[in-house]
């Protein structure tokens, strides 16, 4: 190596103290910001848990197993709301995943020309920007009257099954599922599209090179290569569904008594809190905080499960 090259290498290795100070300062700032996020999260758990302490002491684990919610007698159980939260979220996910992933495949592969694909992509992004209260109003005046004859036909044929035993006559669990499906579509579509776009072009060319058809390439090569990102988007959408408040509150019926039927009015934890928070007494407020704590724990477990699934799939397809 020449003397000039050695001199340049020396300068790179021995930066001035001001550069090191900037690097250390940026590192400490990033660590501080990360700690702040953790501190805020822990603080929220502590505040909600402390506010729920009275209800935890009064009802214990029976709170999550009982469906009786009676503010007059100060008897509270959140099973109906927990059931509604999990049911609406999972059913919405069952409907939204095929639609969202299918739309993402449609947008990333050359099924249509670029201008039409760009228009559809922009429409998906605009759907995510619609306020939930507007979607709730649309669900009341448009969606629910539209799907009611369909639900009635299902009830007439399958009404002997407990899940379809209630006559659909207005707001209920299934209209809430449909509006949640619409709200989850942009999340799943956008993340799945980005994940598919990040798949190296070489994989596509290699699949075509060995004689794979377009759909064989998509289903056997591209989707498995992007599956960790797709699953991450699905779990993110599930967390959004469990925490959605306004649109679900407006269309689900807000019934506190338990009914296993999907066509009956129901409730979710978020809707329960939104409806009763303003007029709650002392013990009722604590019960609502207990319900909020349960929702936070469920959401936390969902995120932990999502991280585990993403890591397993990433290792499988690396």
C-alpha cells in the first residue's frame, strides 16, 4: 500500500473527537427514546392496573368468566365483551386475509397495466384514511340494510345451528364483522404488497426458468418468501380489530347479555368502555378499567404470538 493510501486509512480510523461525540450522542438519544417507549407502556399497565385493583379484589378471575353486567347491583362480568371482541376480530380476519393478500398479489404481479394498478393501489390507501366514525355511519345506513337479506337467507337455512339462530333485525355481530373486514383490508393489503415487492426478482426468474406457471410461482415461491411479512401484517390487523371502538360501537348493538348467535346484538371490550365510561360509578369505573386491562393483556399476547410466528417462518424460509 502506498504512503498516501496508508494516510487515508489512518484518517478514517482516527476520526476527530467531535465525530465520536456526535455518534455517542445519537446512540444515547436512540437508547433514551427506546426506553421512553418501554416506560410509557409499563406506565399505562401500572395506571390501568391500579385503577382496576378494586374490581380485581371484588370479582377476581370470575370477572372474565361471568356474563352478568348489572350496574344497579354492582355486579360485573366481562365474558360477553371478551367473547364479542375475539369473535368479531377473528371472523373479520377470516374474511379480510384472503381479500387483502389476494389484492396484494393482484397489485404486485402484472395482471393489469400500470395505470389501473396505481389507481387501485391509491384507492386502497385512501380506504385506510377514512375515519372510523364515517365508516360506522355508512355501516348503519348502507351496509347493514344491504347484508340483512343475506343474513336472513342464511338464518332460514341454517337457523337450527346456534351460531345462526337469531333473526337478523338490525345492528349485530355480523355487521360489525363486515365493517371490521373493510377496516382491516388496507393494513393487510399494504403490508402484504410491500413484502411481495421485496422478494428478489431472481426468485421469480428462477421459478419461470424451471418451467413453473405464474400461479405456481406465486403460491410456491413468492408467497412463502414473503410469508413472514404477510403474517406480521395479519397480526397487526388483528390487534387493530380488537381495539377498534367507534365503528364497532355504532353497529354491534351493545348488548351486555350473552348470546352465542353471530346474528344477535353483541358487545366488545372497547365498545363497553366507550358506552359506559362517562356515567360510571366508582366500582363500575374500576370494572371498566379491569376490562381494559384484560384487553391490553390479550393484545400483548397477540403481539408476542405474532413475533414468534414471524421468527419461525423467517427461519423456515431463509
